[in-house]
C-alpha cells in the first residue's frame, strides 16, 4: 500500500536541489513525477491549486496515479483535469459532489475512492509530515469509516486510530516564493498547501511571484524552504 509510507529513494530520482537556489523549469520539475506515484495536490475547488503543474502532467500523460486532495474540483478544472484525462487510479479525498466525472468513474469501478472527513484527512497528512504514528479521533465511530480500523480507549473514551498519510510527490501553489523555496500564500488559497508541503518525499511549488533570497519578510513565510525541493515560476 503506497499511502502511509515513503517510497524508497531511487538513485536517479532527484530529491534535493541547491540549498540556496531551487528554481527549475516546469519540464524538469514534473519529470520527478512517475507513473504509479502517490501525489498530493493542494487546492479547494481549484483555488490554491498549481494549475500549470497539473497541465504538464496531462501533457505528459503520467498515469496510474493515486491522488490525495481536498476535493476533485470540477471536470477539466484543477485536479479534475487529471480525472478527465484518465490518469488517476485511486483518489483519497473529502468531497466529490462538484465533479460528476469522478462520481461516474467511482460507480463504474474505473477509479477507487476513499472518502475521509476533512479534519481527519488534514490530521493524517499532518501526522505523516511530523513523523507521528497516527492521530486519535472520535469522528467516524459507529459508521463505515471505522471499518477495519483500530479503536483505542483513552480515559474511558473511544477513538479511531487514523494512520498517517505521506506521498511520493506534493504539488503546492504559493502566491509568493523566493529562490530558496520559502513560500507565502494568499488568503484562503493556502488551504491544504502548507500541511501537504511537510508530508511528501519531493515537494514542487509553483509560485505566482518569484523573489530573490532575502527579499521576503521572514515573518510572512508560512512554508519554510527546507520543505521545498523545487520552485517553478507560474
């Protein structure tokens, strides 16, 4: 099972760039994503989603992917473009109501879907990024969400053990970024981007505004550059 453990590092797989300059081309960055990978993509109904990176995946036709996302957006928009292009085998998400294509593929058995309560999904990703063994939550007890999961009792209360989620690659959208990978988001477009940036083997960030090192106010940085492997100017 790919979700919940990091893929073993391959010698031809680039996992780090210069500590001081991580800017690269769209083509070089997206060559890191391989068929069958587990990929996290930030965004909420396409807001805060790295659209240019997704378009490059579609152009390359990199398929067999497991997609971890907040929602499946809409047909041919945001992560919905990957579903429309038949590149996704499995989705781990909170919501599919806005994308009839993803619903149809699930009903037809063309795509496996795991629906997770939004707060639980975020906490499982955070746990993966922090190196924790999981998170305890009462959400889902007594429902199908609990099927096959361990129940742990703490001080007389029952909780589900939800295991951490990590990915091979995370695709992040930032508003501003400097050449060393420090990122600033804009309003609610940050959504799942900061937590996803902590929980993947390779993190690729697309930014709307690229700054030289030292030009960003450190107090505004929400994702430190240590988490980011590559920067692409959107």
